[in-house]
């Protein structure tokens, strides 16, 4: 492409009329394609008079191989631009840094509290999310001796097929895909939560989005659909926060264990800088990676499932520390069953199991879920993705978990 542009600038190429691209032919009849110079799309492309295609050049034009299925490429705000609009505050930095350190100490068994990542399946309403965080603050204070509570703040949704992909991808819930708006909303919300003293946990789906929000995330997750992906293992190795990696959707534990082993090591991969320049990222590895049991073809939250996971971790030479997801396949996505699963896990903790250091809960104000329907107002505080347990049940479960931690201390 650059060679073609130089030829035009030097008067050494002729412009040839085309329907899609500007075709450049030099004095030796070499053909060049340059879509960036083309003006045919708006009807303003005018070829030089008396210039025609021969059969050979026409055949060459029809062999274009690039961007054939790309509808449009639009500019995105750079991370440094979004950071400039929503700069991290001293309080937000303190919340994030201290929570990361505390999670590290829990993983190292220097802090005997249980980490609880709790909140909506996904964030679709920043106002509702902030109100939920306000409610969660009271729980933080009440259970501070026994639980470390981190709010689940998921902006991106991996889909089995298709569907709403989250606040960043489609913040207006109307398939307008205002990603620039979504990135700003995500960072703004994270900033507000951390300023309140409510730490945030989120799932990471790509290697670019973290540049916009990762400095405000205390705990990260790599989901069941992406744990086996090399790029996500590389990403986890460079994230500044502790990262949980889920077992596969079929329940495969080795996928997650292999991912942890990989993420603990250095990697080199492609991403972007804060200035949005393509770059090679070199990581040092993340020592604060752990497995999340989320079930598969069958649940794996029970004692037998925990023992199976511990055996796989032991064989891999990894720390015997695990988190249990009370939702997804462990509850068969039935929100009411999260309470049942949570009670079972609490019994294991109360019986002295030190290997269970954390749980995940999908909860919101209203139980269940709802669909986004045009011209129909959404129910406030109810999930639009996976069904969540309601607030009252969540509070009861937090009490149960806190009591289990106190019981576990008696076994020492």
C-alpha cells in the first residue's frame, strides 16, 4: 500500500477506474490495490481518461482477499483518553490495592476470612449497581471479621451462541453497540464503587479492555469458555489483581489447573498500550491465580468434588486453594438452589476445611431474570442475563457463611 502511495506521489502510477477500490498501475503494468485511497464509495472516484482495464488487471482486481466480511471499522477512544476523563482517585486506588493485598493474604492462608464475590450476573444499569453497592457496604461492615466481600461487577458476557454481550459492548441494550460509551460507563462505575470503598471483581474477555478498567479491579475471573484459550492465560499472567480460572463447561478440572500453571509463568503477547498503540506485552506471571469450581455435566461443590479438585491441584504441584461458584452448573442456574449449595459449602467450611477460601454468588435485588423487550420498562434490580438470587436470600447466605468461618476457627 505504501509503495502504491509513493508511486502516485511521484507521478509514477496511473489511476484505473474500478467499482470498489482504487487500482494503481505503474509504468511496468504492476497492479496495486489501495482501499484507503479509494473514493468510489461516495461516487467521487474519477479514473484518468483513456485508461482501461485489460483482462489481466480485471482478474487481479477480483482476487482481493482482505476485510471481505468487515462491514465497518470505527475509531475507539484510547485508554489514556478514558483514564483522563475518569482518573483514579486516592480513595479508589486505596480500595483496590488493599483488597488485592488482602486476597493475596487469604490465598496464602495469612488471613482466615472467606472471600465472597457477590453481585448481579452482569451490569446493565449503573444506577441499580450503585444502589446494590450501597446495600453491600452494610454487609461489609457487619461481616468484616469473617468475610471479605467484593462486588461482582461484570461488564462483558461470553455467549454460548449469541445474545447481549454486556454493558461495554451494547450499553443502550438496543444493538446500537456504542462501545465508546460502554467503556466510559464501565470505568465511571468502577471509580464510583471504589470511591465508596466497595471493591470490584470482573471477568476479562479480551486483551484490550483491561487497559481501560483493570486498575480499578481487585479480583478478576477467566470464564469456563475461555480458560483453555492461550491468550486468556497470557492475559491472566499480566493482570495486577488475583485471578480465578474456572473449570471447563463440561466440568474438566485439568483445563483450569493447566491454565493456572500457565498464568503463573511469564508470557509475551500482542495487545495495545494506554495510547492505543499496538505493542508486545511481556509479563512476569501471576502468583495469585486459583481455580473456581463452577460445576459441569454435574455439580462439583460437594465434598467429593472438592476432593477431586484437590487431587488434581496436588498432582500439578499447585496450592490447595479453591473457590466455589454457587451458581451456574452447580445450581443448574436455578437461583433458589444457590442457597442450598451455599449451605453445603458452609458445612464444609464449618467442619474445618481450610482449602475452600472463597465463594461466588449471583445476586441482585429481585430474584430471577427478565428479557429485554422493546417498549417495555425493565424491572428495577433484576438481572437480564442469568437468574440471580434475591437480596433477602443473599443476606441470609452471608450470615451462614460468616458463621461457618467462626466455626472453622474452633478446629485449630
